[in-house]
């Protein structure tokens, strides 16, 4: 199975990952109780921990409390938005003191929604479900545009996406990356002699060996 096929399977079958960021364990337990039956829940209790875990696991959604001890939720959001790895992760702010100005500030930064305390389980579940579905639709579209229709392997766009991620990972962990280029010799003559249908079958067969 190719890496893209594996990502398709994960998107379609694996539970979405949600990162809860809050310095109040009672609030964390309440949200976990509402969500754990449907999602893979991870927790961070301060801004610094949230940034590290967001980079490591790249969750599908972040529930970010505004009033953290070390960094404000707004500051954490700005750091997430500035990082190429985490900038596309949707963020819902969590607050106990919702006001029109506060909501406007969060939405202006780029947050997708707000959750207010005390929690209303049915409303929380519905809003989160909507944003998870939107995120997965975007991810599926990204994968589809990154896949070669004939072989199922990554196309040029898919290669660029993977290379960007690998590059940032190599920088973060001070590792090397390598790229191997391969081609099929005299393939144009093969196509001219046997036709494009046979040539396409040959490409599919050879590409399947590359990922087997």
C-alpha cells in the first residue's frame, strides 16, 4: 500500500484527533467526558505543551482555552498560525467569559468557532462534529489533488507536499533527507510499439512494485 493510500484509509476509518488545551483539570475532564466516545483525545495543560503536542501529533482540531497560565490562548493561536506544520489545524476557542469583543478578536485571528462554559454537551458535540467533517473533506481533497490517477502514487503536487513536510521534520530533528530519481528506459518506443493501453498497464505494474 502506498503512503497516499494509507492516508486515505486513515482518514476514512481512524477516529479524529482532538487536542484539548486547558490548565483546569476539571474542565479537561468535562470535555473528555463529552467527546472521548467519538474521538481520540489528547491533552495539554499550558501553552508551551500545546505547541509541542500540536507539532508532534498534528490533531484534526484544537480546543484552546483563552485563559492559560503561561501564554494566552490568543498567543498560542498566533504561534500555531505562524508554523507551516500547524497553521491549517482548525482551532475552537474555549472561554467562560464570552463577549462580542472577545469573540470578534478570536474569529479575526482565524479561529473557526467558540465553545463557552458551562458546556452544553449536545451543542459542543454538534459544533465539533461539523468542524471535524469540514477538516476531513479538505484533507481528502488535498490527497486527491496529490495523487496520480493512473498509478495511485503521489504526483508532482503530492511530492511537493511530502517534501515540505520532510524538510521541516529534518530541520526540527537535525536529520538528513535523500531523494532518489528513477526512470523507465526507452519507454516512448515501448508505447509506440505496443500502444498506450499496454504502456499504462506496464506503468501500473512497475509502480505497484515500488510500493509493495
